[in-house]
């Protein structure tokens, strides 16, 4: 009977010890290595050239009441700014005196 109790106690002890077992490896040689932080690199994106001066266009006579004047504008291209001339465009049926009626989303004004 004592032998059975001794075996049972040793099995419980081994189980308890194995539950707490862990493996750890620690290597240390001399002083810790210093952390070297380099200076931040500043990258500046190329800026487009400044906007060109305002161009005043002379509006020629309207060819018909069904036409709308579209003003000219500066357009930026990879080679620089380019002036796009204005002109008379035929007005669609849903545009009346500078207002846009109809279309989705409750209509828009322009």
C-alpha cells in the first residue's frame, strides 16, 4: 500500500512540475549595442509654376439666342499653363438663362 501511495504522489509531483516547466534562452555578450537613428530625409515635391496673369477676352456677338458663352480658362499641362479660348456653344433644351433644370438629384444650378 505504501508503494502505491508513493507512486501516486510521485506522479502527481511530476505532473505539477511539468505544468510549470518552461524553456528560456538568454545570451548576453558585453555591453548592449547602441541604437543609431539617422537624420530624416526631406523630400520636396516639385511645385507647379505660379498661375499666369488674367486674360480678358472680347466676347463676339452671339450667333443666336440658343447659344451660351463658355468663358476661357488656363489649363495646366506638363509643359506649363495653356490658355483655352472661350466660345459660343449651343444651349441644350434643359438649360435656361444660366440655370440647369431637371436631371437626377433634384436639379442643379450653374
